[in-house]
C-alpha cells in the first residue's frame, strides 16, 4: 500500500495563503515539496483548480507535472467534485469531472476522485453545518431518480475515463448522495462500471451527523473490496445530546476516534494495493502533524507485513 498526500493547508512561510488547498507559490514551493517528499509520501493529490480548472491546457499541466516529478512528489490523483443530480449544477459538475479525467491522462495519474457533495439546491433544504440530525444532499434525502441519474453520469464519464486508463472513485462524503456504505454500494451497483469505484473516507462518515449512521468498522468492512483510492483523516467527536449536535476537531490519525488499525487491516485483507491518501492537517504545523500520521500508518503496515 502506497501513501499519498492529500494536503489541505497551503500556508508555508513566508508564503501567505491566498487560496485554500492551493500549492504554495514559487518562492517556497521547492522547499515545501522537498519536505513532503522527506516525510515519506509516495505522491501528492491535487485539485482540478491547481491546474487551471476547466480551462486548463495540456502544456501548463505538463509543466507542473515535470516540476512535481523533479521534486519527487508526482501527482497521483486529481480531485474533482460536485453533485450530479441537481439541475442547477449537474452540467457544470460533469464538465469538471470530465476535465479532471483529461488532466489525469496528461499526468499519467490513475485516479480521479469525486465527492458528490455541494450546497443545498435551495434554502429550504439547508440543514446547516455537519453535526446536525439532518444533512442536506444526503442519501436519506435523495430519491431513487437522484441515484439513477447520478449513476448514469458516472457510467458515461467512467467509460471515457477507462478509455484513457483512468479510474473514477466516489468519495464517501457528508452532504452527498454517497455518505455511507449502503448508499455508495447502491450507486456503484447502478453505475455498473469497471471504472467506477469507492473511496471509503471514514472521517466523513463520522463527521456527517450528530450520531453516525453506522460504525467505522461496519463501513470499511462493507467497502474495502470495492475501493480503488482511500482518503484517511481522523477527528475527535464531541457530542452534545441536549442540542442534538456534535462538534469535531481534526487531529493526526493516531489521535482520533477512528480505529485505523482495524481499517488498514480490513483493506489489506481485501487485497487493496492502491494509495492511502492522508488528508493533511488544516491548522497549525501541518507537516509535523502529517509526519505523525505517516509514521503511524507505516508502523501498522509493517506489523501486518511481519
């Protein structure tokens, strides 16, 4: 199992962050990527916007590809996203997904990961931030027609991806039609594509409702065999039953409420050999925190191999 860096904080001295999840600018980029490499990451995950969005051109993508590979941090996955069943945004989000597939082929990356989430289609459906008893955009609120339409789009874009040697992974995500194991499996069954798979992000299952719909152990056991890419993050959950709300603090993998020893064991048992993508810390010294996560994962993998 290889380890990728799904970094989530761009601030790096003396660079002052201007845009979330964007690579540091030219002044500090070599030093930053060198530290990412030295931590032990085998590659990096970037969002579509890191390459210029839907207007990205092959030449500029190739330039960044060479830069990343020269620093020992190749881009191994592209991050897209957006719900595919809302009439207001479906066409735009499909275009982003298709462009991400094209960019992945230019990079030689195998994975385009998509989270089928986004803002509610109207104010009446807005349930507020995660941690409430309801979640807009969720599988609970979706109709079967929403599932069918989403699956059809995934099947069509999946065929395009397969022609380019790329796989699409559906990230289990809050405020998404795929927000737990059953809804993700249902979507994959409807899509019925050899190029569309799961990304069992357990952090998002924990993070979704005030009380999780399923245990992390149930979720990973159900999705391990259908997974092609894997986002890993952890949180400490603080449940306040009197107000039916939970609050969450992002922490390194060994410090959170998710048992990643169980989860990694389940993925290894299922024969998973893709990337374990650590979602980096978004506050404080991210490189220190993310090194702790890498060391923890490598320790568990070493024990399992032994």
